[in-house]
C-alpha cells in the first residue's frame, strides 16, 4: 500500500502544524483543518471499499497491533504462564492469567514479532507443539477454576518443520481443540489479525467467535491455495476472494458471531481506539455468556459446531436410467 | 454381491476403463501383474508387496464380517457454499470425482460386525478429491459417531485423507471442530474409538478426529503427519529423513499405538475390540 506513505506524510505534517500552532501562538487552525479534510478524504478513498486482498494485507500489516499490545491495553495484569511441561515454551502462543473488566480470565494469545530478532524467537507467530500443549494446559486450568477463556488469534498457521512433526503437531492441535470442546467455562475467541488454518482454529473453538474488521480467517493462506489449486503463485489475490476469508464474508456465511470495527485504514491507525472497542465487546459478550447456565452454554456450543456445514440431498436417481453399478466394490 | 446394493439414489456413470484390462503395471517394481491377483490380494502387489490404494468399498470389505455391512452413508452432497472456482469450478471437480468413484463424497459409513463385534465403521476414499474433509465428510462422521452412541457400538474409522477440502473454505476447516465436538460425546458415552491411519492421514484430518482415537493403529505404508513434506522443505531448507512421516517414524516417536500390515488389519481390529467387549 504505497498510498499509505502519503497518509503517513499528511499525518506527520498535521502533527507538525499542531505543534507550531500551540508553540508560536500563530493561528494555523485553518491550514490544519484543510489538511485534515484532505486526510479524511484520502482515507475514505483508500479504505472505504477495501478489496479482499487489501484486507489480507491489512491483517498482516507490520504495524498492526499484536496480541501483547491488546494484553497491555484491553486487559490488566497479564501474568504469563510458560512452558508445556514436556520440552519447552513456545513464544508464538502465549498463555496466562489476566483481568478483563476487573475479573480473572485465562488468555491464549498468538504473538508475532516486530523485529527480525523477535520473529526468530516467535517463529513469525507460528506455534509449535509446545504452544498447543501449553494451550491445552491453560484451557484446563481455566476450566478447573471457572475462569472464562479468551483467545486472541493471530497466526499464519502452525509452524511446518521437522521438529514439529516429530512432536506430533497435528495431535497437539487435535488435543487443544478437544480441550476447548470440553471446557465448561465461557469461551471467547477473537481473530485480531491472521487466522491461519488449523494452527488458528486450535484455540478458536468457542462459545463466541469474533473478528476484527480487517482480520482474516481461512483454511489455507491465499498463497498456499494459489499454488495448490491454481498452480500459480501469482493467483493469491483471486484465491483470497474465492476462499471468502474476510470478517464480513464469514459473518454473512454465519460462521462468526460478530465484527469489531477498526478505525478507517486499519487497527494500526488508532490502536487505542481499536483496543477500547475490543475490550468493550469482550466484556459485553462475556456478560451475555455468563448468565447462561454452564451445561446449557456447552450444549449451545455443541449445537453450534454440530450444525456447521452446507449440504443438500443428493439428486434422486432417474427411474428410467439403468441401476447404477457399484464401481467401488467388486462382486 | 455388492456391499452397497441398496444405494440407488444417484445416477452415476461408472468408469470401468481400469477394469477392462487384465493386467496392470506395478508402479513400485515395474512388473506386469494380473489385476485379479492384485484385487484378491487386498490390492497388494503379488510381486513386491507394494500397497495400492483401497477404495472405501474395498477397505470395508477387507475388514468386516462377510455380509454384515449395512451402508448408512447419508444421501447428501456438498452445497458448494462458496461457489468456488479455481482453475476449474468445484462443481466440476465434484462431478468428476463422483463419476470416478460412484460415491457422493469422500467417506462411506455403515453398520458392520468385525469378528462378531458390532461396530460403526467409516472409511475414507482417497480417490475422491484426495479424501479431503468438507461439509459432507464432517456430517457423515458425526452421524456415524451419533449412531454408535445410539446403538452402543464401537466406532472404527479408517482415514485416508490429505486434509481439509480447500474448496469449501472455512466450512471445511470448521469440520475439525465439529467432528471433535461429537467425538467428545462418544467418549462421554463410554464407547471405544479405534482410529486406523492409512496412506495418507494428514492435514486437518490428522489434526482432529483421526488423532483422537482411543487406540491409534497405522497401516503399514501409511503417511502420518500434519504438514506436507514439500511445505516443510519450502519453509526450512532442512533435509528430512528418508522415513519421514511413515508408520515407523510415527511409532518410534510415540505417535501411534500399533502398526498392522494390511492383510492383518482385520485381525488387529478384532483383537483390540475384544478387550472392550469383555469389559462390558
Ligand atoms: Zn510391485
């Protein structure tokens, strides 16, 4: 998004004028207002009708607030619990206790790195078996003490590697899913950036699933789909649309429960505002879930997932046509 | 006698081309082998022992007591909820797969007995878009487990799947959550789930239902893993061991309970099921 640079420059210019305005006592308010109008106009033009691919880029934007940013702003007192008790501690999937609206919750948070160094430590936000085992432990801890569970999802997917396979990453995802299906406490999941495949879903089986406005949630990355189905890496844009991975599409398909609005131009344009919106929505949804008796809540969650899928009756056989031979089976 | 003689709800043209020839060339040893010998031998090359794919029907026939299988596969097809088109419309891919396999989707479920033990059995068919799990497979597996609960039977699933059905987008990813949810109900009902992993058990299927069996049995020659070899090599330029994601790789690393040869799988299941029957 090269237009982003223009936005950045305008914003910097306005800020500069504001400081001059207050420092020198010169009245620049007309000039500031003119530039702000221009800025608004540019934002509208750029962001009012985002394409699916532009949303993918916003969801992955390097300045986008990450889970730890929200943990510091929308939550209080994040008390991290580390380690899977077997081989190590995953830095791409964090777990801990925190307070949300004054009460204790357990948080699962997928965390990308800002710098090369941090990304090395966090595997670019791709959790490994250590992370999914830790998640399961944290879910069970929440359930034991009746703490609601909040998942902040932001990952390109589980880390694909030899060591991950040696430690059975697939089974650790399955076990994390099962722990979430077992939980009797209220569970909330929010996709804050990228919801990449099984690695994201592993902590996303919840009573209430939300997405930030420019987040994505998909069975595969657009690039992966492009190379597998189109056999052409340059078809990622087409794949992004075809897969219907944006929040508005998924809400329309009935697969998520709500969308948390972002400032025009994306969450990073006003992180504090985004965080406040996230917090109030989490508090509101949690209050809704908590009035439901635990067994009913879990039954409702079961029913929700049981109902997911789109199919129709198979076309009836034409009575005129000869009986279909069964090719799958020998006589 | 066909196992599926009762099914007649869909008009399917069956491609018999492969059956017209008497001989086939083994892709492993290159030998020309008599096709009928191969079929009578559980689709194993009589010359070198290579396993060829079993269709869902062949798999079921190889495992159940003769005449005991009753097809419970629901007559449903995917709704193509995204209207998905890549290099080819999903609806075309589906029709091709249905014609090729004479199945409606990639899994067959039913009642059966294995050595006299009543079970609900599911078998995936890799020929059908790589045995991938979309809305229909998720639904069939849930119905299978629910029937097992209602009839107090064990559940046996033979997986052969590349993972999620990409063409159904999030509907397919969420089948992982759906099947895991119903798997929990099966556990709460105290019924055993024997998960057989055949070639291949990977992606979203391995990362959900297939890994959650009470007992995990790999067929010899299986591939078991989450991410594909190619994906891993693209991400890390690391050399992968020769037997990466094979049944022996999985067994050595504690990922599965047992390994069985194809010709022994029926006895293996009968043996395992016996312990659960005695306990009741
Ligand atoms: Zn051979």
